[in-house]
C-alpha cells in the first residue's frame, strides 16, 4: 500500500516515515502543500496523512482541491490543531479521520488500517480468501491453518494483489503500490516475489493474465 505523508516537521516526518516503512507501506514524503498538490495529481495513493499547517499552501486547501477534482483517496488529518472547530472543519472539508499531535504511532497505524479496511469494504481486521488468512496488524499469515513465513515485501505484494481479489494488477501498478520515491526497483523484482509466493501458496494461487499482469481469483 502506498501512502502520501504530508508533513513539514523534519523530526516528525522522519519518525513517521520510518515507522510506516517498518509496517510495510511504501511512503512518499511531501514537505509542503504545493508538493502535496503535485503528488496527488500525478500519483495514485491508498491513503494520505495530511498536516494542516504547511509551507506554500495550507492542508485544507490541498484536501479541498483533491476532493473537488474527484479524488476519493482516504485522508487522515494529523495536526496539532485540537479545537473542536478545527476538527469539524477538517472532517467537513472531506477528511475521513482526524488525529491530534502528539500521538502514539501504534494508534496512527491502527487508524490507517481501519481506513484501508473501510475503503476495501471489509469489517474484519483479517483478510480471508481460499484458505489464506492475512492479518495486516500483526503481519501474520497462514494457509489452511498452517503459519506462513513471509518477508515484508512478500506480505506487501500479497496485500496489493488482494486489493481487491479478482482484480488484474499490472506489474507497473504493483511496483507503484510497493515502492515510494527514491526506492530502486529492478526490472524483474515483481516476478521474483511472485515466484516466491507461488512456492508458498501453490502455483495456481496467483494467476498470470497474458499481456496484462497478475490476479488472485476470488472465492467464486
């Protein structure tokens, strides 16, 4: 899953970026409102973490323009503005959630998982399909009740392939979901991880769609 982090405070940004990467997210970090605008116009994100007090352009303006342009990316406002009026204004402007600084990273990650569940139409914290169970909160996986050992990248790729099940995902789209700005991607990286997952899940769990990409068939 790819996250846009919009934060001008270097120390906070570094801490959150490191934490998100440790949780398996691809992260792009925009340090001002103008950069955030450009990122939202040029890249597809699964979620945005948006500060309000930003250089160049205020966060509410960024959010309002994104919604006016038809953008439906989940947005979690993360700010030091704790007045009720600020919360109401942020939520009414199109934010999906609002978190006040300072906050605990575990709470931030839980709110992110809740927003992503909502976007995917799931109520359960676990993803279950064809005997596979994934828990994004604990990064645990099992197949037919047997625990699976997955690397961070393998887990992230599997989540991307299941977003949602049955959807054909191109290699470029999978790379976009798994890697942020500045991260190098070898030309065969996705194929290598697909091969590793097939060895653990079975050769027919992930299907090739000739000339298009890959998909994990749904229950049907």
